[in-house]
C-alpha cells in the first residue's frame, strides 16, 4: 500500500472545523489590537497576499500576526512579524524562549 503525502494546505483544509476562523491581527505601538482580515477558509495565496500588503505598512514597534481561532485553540498565533527600528522581524518562540529572525516572506513552519 502506497502512503499518501499531503500538502500543508490539504492538511489545514481537511482538519478545519466549521467554527474555525483565520485572522490577520494588527497591534499598533500603543498595544491596541485590531483585526484586519477574517477568513472562513484557509486559502494560502489569498492570506499571503493580504498579509504581505499589511506587513509592508508596519511602522516601528507595530506587529502583525496571522492566527487561528477555534474552540480548542483560541488566539493561537501561527506567524508574527514585528517592525523593530525599521526592520521586519519574524518572531519565533521555542518553549519559553522568543527570538527574532529577518522576515522575508509569508511562511508557516
């Protein structure tokens, strides 16, 4: 029997429950949160296009996040980009540690 290998997009769409929503959230320099976009389905191309539009407009000390919000994972952050002194940095959390690496494009690890 041959094993089927699915793409990340297929996996996301297969596991998505009707109550799942995907968000692009903006946090300004004062900490004020604003939902910029809401998606009922995971469409990587559409989300990437919108995310990149918003990330180009980030001012210093602002951040933009892509997150999943359903009953099990309320507010789960999948990707966060911050503007640190004019440089776009991707926030990476491993365990209790957070560090940053340059943001190049919309990627989900």
